[in-house]
C-alpha cells in the first residue's frame, strides 16, 4: 500500500487534530502548537475548545488511544472532499471507524490481503492559527462551537523506516459541551468538558469570504471557567520548562511555556529544598517566554531544581552548575 493509501486508511483520525473553545465571536488564536511522540509532557486538560484541541493533538501524537478516543462523541462523523476518500467511504467515518484506524496506526495491523502494516514510531503534529466560532447548526447555543484549523501539518515515521507527511488541508471541527453531548455507553458525563461530534476535511482551503464572516454568540454562563478562557487556555501547549542551561556556570537563562495568560512564578531550589531565588512573572502572555533567574548570582557547583508554577500547576527541571 502506498503512503497515500495508508493515509486513506486512517484519514479521519489524522484529520481530527483539533477541538475547540467556548463558543463566542469568531477569534483567531495563533497557537503555533507542535508536539511529537518523544516529548515527555502530559496531555493538557480539556479546558474549553482550544484546550481540547491541544489535548486531542497531544493524545494523537503520543499515540494515546484512551485520550484520543475519549474526546470523540458517540455521534462523531468525519467527512472529506477528497475524491479517493469519498470513493472508499461515501458515508464518512464513524467514531468506531476512527478508533479502529487510530489503533491500526498506533499498533500496526494486518490488512485484508494479509500484509503486515507497520506501526507508527513517531508522530509530529503542528497547528498554525485556529479560529473559534459558533456552530451554524446550533445558532445562539453556548453548548456548541465550530473550530477551524486553516492548516495542519503532520509527519509520521513508521517502524519499517518509511514515513508519510500530511499537510495543506483545512479542518473544521464541530464541538459540543458535555452537558449536551451524545456520549458513548458507559462514559461518565462531565458537563464542562468538550467533545468532537464531527470533522470536515477540505482540500480546497478556506471557504469564500461570506461563509467565513464572523458571527456573534452569547457568553457561556454554564461553564464560566471555559468561557473565561475564550479559546486561549492551553492553546500554546502545556506548562513546561523548555530549556535550562545544563551544565550552567553563572546565572540561569531559562526558556519556558505558559498555557494561558496571567501571572506565574519561577523559583530556584538546592537539593536540600532551600529556596535560593525566585522571580515573579506578572501579566505574562501565553506561549514561549525567556527570562534570567538568579541573574548576577554566582552559584556554587552542584545540582539545583527550577520550579515554574501558574494557576496551581507546576513543573520542575534539574540544572547542574559547574565551575
């Protein structure tokens, strides 16, 4: 089977790389989010549609079937304007089809001809801008949203050394809040969690200007946390210390990522747990930041820990200082 054929076998799965944000006026979030199978960060929480988007992408790239499948509503349906896909799946793909396709790619499978198909060794997904808008099928509803990803890039390396790339298509995801979602049997209902009930892949790119025009929508009062996030929380990726000098000599120049706007704090500890330095980070934007910690201080050689915290979440990184 060619790479294109392999992709067709998992087309819906590859498409569902977005979820959304609380439905409000159309907004574009430049999230530029990228993740891959070897990045050791946990899946971000499902906080509003943008947080769900990142969680879905993260679950797929990390080949975590439970996370990925857990975001698909029972009535989920994937469709595409790709003629090859339409010929193979004239009615689109259901949730069950999607999960089987995911499992095939994550674990490998034997096709109908008895040929063993390799599993994915590494999956890398990158999102560009994301537009969050009301769901035209549910005008005025705060429990439904549409999320548009104008471009999604994915690179898949297989266990046999081959690879295929996906990119250039536009994806539109239809989201529903948990209190209005049709959930799979046995699933626990979480009212403020968001689920994907549909995805449309378009190889033709953006629709015409009239179809893309913004629409206003009422605020989400049922889930104020999601509404306050307005599609931004966790859009930049999970809280992380991305780069710390190791080994370091003088001072610590750090690169970190905040999932949402707001204050944060960086702290430096020795191995005995004594706090040696801290820096408040007020009014920071979401995304990647750079800052100097313990600037001008001369740290004695040894092992130290840096802690980054925001909104009751924290991450740590080890730093070794040498002469």
